[in-house]
């Protein structure tokens, strides 16, 4: 619906003073189909796609499925899992077709600073080949101590940027299945064709709900962000009191990614023990990338009461 695409465009103008043509916006049932469409449009045998280690697991699966090669740059714990432009630039070569950035990041909650974005984009501007950047901004409204950021702000390179976002996280509308992609001129027609062949369109009542959400919920979104921040602080402070765990405070999202090496268990063993013995669901870090077996991902997307309950169970188990 043009009305929803227009509303999304108005939001980018309001938040970032950037005008986005509604004709460049593709509506989708959640953000995931946009990831699939973007990666598959830019993949072919021999291409390389740069992603962070750790990162949202489906990037790697789609890249492999589409016949490209995932190339990883590390988000290092000693750097607070920050995105460092030089670490990305180091991985670029003649085969690089796409770089995927997800900030705030699932699973680390780290955020790429504007100065690092600028450094990367200056490099890309002068690089001999055209390299696209897919910016997964699904947690962009959940940045603590700062406003939302978007790669849309990096003007001058809009031709190379695909932005993906949606209402699953910012508005807790995961079950509604509503998201969007902003594609450059040279990709939008193929992306729309692809979408039409996969899912036709998103039903119109969901699109109307999205329009209302975008127009009427600034205060709700702000309160939700505060509440995610409070719950995340509660979790991280508590986790840092558990023997064997140490956790960096995330800058955004609603995840934390503690180092669990000193428990003496691998992340796989710990995930199993927490679930089967203690009834606490976490995710083994190896699901997010290579050699992540000293980390587990914890979601703080639950009530403070549940978080306190989980922390008490962990304390009783590990701090004996
Ligand atoms: C980084 C990232 N991108 C995309 C998605 C998918 O969002 P959606 O539910 O809108 O498809 C998720 C969901 O967990 C995510 O963590």
C-alpha cells in the first residue's frame, strides 16, 4: 500500500532529515524476507559476503544457500564487541559483493559508532568495485543513552545501501509479521518482482496497523526502550554476580552475551544444563558464529519478575 510506504518515508524524513522515495520501499511479512531477497539478488558463485562473528544466524544460512561465501570479521570482547571499520576493511577484496551490518547487534547488543560508519563508507566510496551494504536496523529504536541511528544518514552512498527494518522489535509486533526494505533504484524492481513471486503482498489490515503504529506510538516506543534498558541492566548486573559468568553492558537491543568460560563448561554444555536442570532458556554462542563456545546469548525480553527468578536460580546453582 502506498499509504504505508509514504508513512515509512515520512518517518525517515522526521528522524534523519533524509527523503526516501516510497517507490524504493518494499513491504514484507517481517524483516526476514527482505534479508533473503537482498542476499539472493546479490549472490552468485564466487562472491563473498562479509558478516560479523558473532551475528544473527540466518545471514550465514542464506549466504551459503545462495552460493556465496560468508567471510567473517570478529566483534571482539576486549573491544566491548564494537564494530571497528578497519576490521571490516581488512576483509574486503575483489570478490566482495556485500557487507551486512546489524547494529544494535543480535547477539552482542553492540552499536556501530557514526565515526566508524563514516570510515567504512569513505573506504567504500573510493574502492574500485561497487560493494553493497545491507543494514539490518531491526533494533535501531532500542539504543540506550542515544537516539535511533540509520545508515540512511550516510548520504552520498545511498546507491549502495539496502536498509531493512520493521515493527517486530520496536513495537513488539513480532506476530503481526510486518517489515520493509529500502532498495536502491537499480535493485528495487527486481526486489519487488521477487517479493511478488514469493509472498504476493502483506494483507492490508496488517499494513493499516503498521500505519497506526508508526503514526501514534512515539511515547509507547520510548517507554518500551526504557523498559528494555531497565531489564537489561537488571540482568547484566545480576549475571556479573554469578560465579563463572562475566558480561559486558550492551549499548542496545534486549540481549546480553556473557562470557561463561570460567564455569568450566562449553556453551553447548551450559545451554543444555541451564535448560534441562534449571529451566532457563539461553542460546549457545556457536549458533551465532565460529568459536563462540565461551558465550551464551540471554534475552532480556521478559518481565523483571522472571529475570529475578532466573538470577536466583543461577545464584543458588553456581554460587554454592
Ligand atoms: C538481527 C535480526 N534481524 C531480523 C530479525 C527478524 O525480524 P522479523 O521478525 O521482523 O522477521 C531478527 C529477529 O530475531 C533479528 O534479530
